[in-house]
């Protein structure tokens, strides 16, 4: 297991197996002293509901101390460098969980800090989300290898992590989106390097044929508000997940969304609230899997603050 988890590609199949095994146990026995005496910094530059609450509750249940830091109220907002902040925090806490605008912020922080840095969302990836999502798929379908996941919509940071982790775990990942919003060449090449192959479609109906999982995300992500009208024109109504689109899988597929959802845009209410929807199970599993990730890092000896 690597010290830092900045990308889904930082994980190996054995890492994922170990994390999922720990998560299974933590669901049954949520309270422990695995992080007793350790603080974990939660440095957030972007708004959050699920990520913040799941990490705060998770660290607390493990006997640790979550320290929430709003980016705007730290010295980072007044010009302190990311590196200097990281070198300071490593003397107080055992790990840094960071939710940032630019992925480069994470890489700079990880290079400077001797403690783990965990990506809680950047403009490029959201590995904690993907790790939890595949745990949910494993729970609902009973396996991961050979599962077909069809992602409908914009190639977001969530999609990027799903594609990379899917390649590692033997999941066939597909995406249907307008050409100008499709996946980057970097993601396609990296997935292939990891042993997978992302299949790109223009037609959502073709993408979902035989899919075990239909997944979507918001069409206008944080920071893209100025593009809202252009994006909605490009995606709607063709790339909306509806009961009709779900029926084209040809099987009893599950529906997933990382939330928050913009109901009526990327997905209809009738799909969000259907029996096929597992979106709230997804959200719940963020707690168990992220706790397991922290415990795994602690077991590997990484989760220790540097002594002054």
C-alpha cells in the first residue's frame, strides 16, 4: 500500500481486497480504537456533505480526532504555500484528507508531507468515491470481475476514478457522452496501461446494452456554473437516465449516482426513487470504506504524526 492515495491508480487489487475486508468488519463493529490518539486533518477547499460527514464520523468512530479546516479560514487563503502548510500539519496530525480545486495542490502537499495525503476530490479524480462505489457493486451484484458499468453523461472526476479503478478490478467501463465532453486521452491510455479498456459511445442506448450498472453524475459540476446553459443544451434530453433507458440494459440493472443529484436533469425522479436505485446505499458505504482505508494506512504504519 502506498503512503498517499491521490488517484485510483495508486491502489492495487490486493489493496482493494484488504480495504473491502476491513470495511465488511467495520460495518458490523463500527466503533474501535484503531486511530486512538491520532488526529486527521480534513482540509476542504470545496463544499461537501457526504465526504465531510463520512470522514468526520468515521475518524471519530475509530477513536481519532477529526480536525476540519475550511480552506478560506486557514493561512492558505493569505498566501502560505501548500508545502509549508503540509510541513506544519504533519507535526499535529496523522493524515491529511484534502478536497481541492486543483489536483496539483494534492501532489505538492504529498511531496512535502511525511504523512498520508488522501484525495477527497480534485478536478481530476475522486478515488474515495470510486472505491466506495465498487464496494457497493460487489455487495449488490456479488462480484466485480466481468461487471459492465455504463456511465451516462460528462466525463467527470468521478468517471475518471471509476475508469481507472475499474481497469484494476476487471470491470468493463463504458461512457456515453457528446464528443466534446468525452473522456480525455490520458484517462483512456492510463486505463489501458492498467489492463482495462474504456469503451466510448455517442448513443446512450447502445452504451447500456447488457450493463449491470447504469451510473450518472451532474452535468454541471462545481466551478462550471458559467457553462451551465451550453452543457444542458449539449446533454439534454438525450443523456438523461430515464426508466426507458434503464429498460434497454435488457436485465435487472442497478442505478448509481455519486450525489448530489439534479433531479430532472441527468436523471428522472422515477429512476432515482426506483427499486433499482442504490444511491443512498452508495452514500452510506462511503463511511465504511473510508474508515477501512484509514485503518489500512494505520496498519501499514503510515498514520503517525511526525515528531517536532
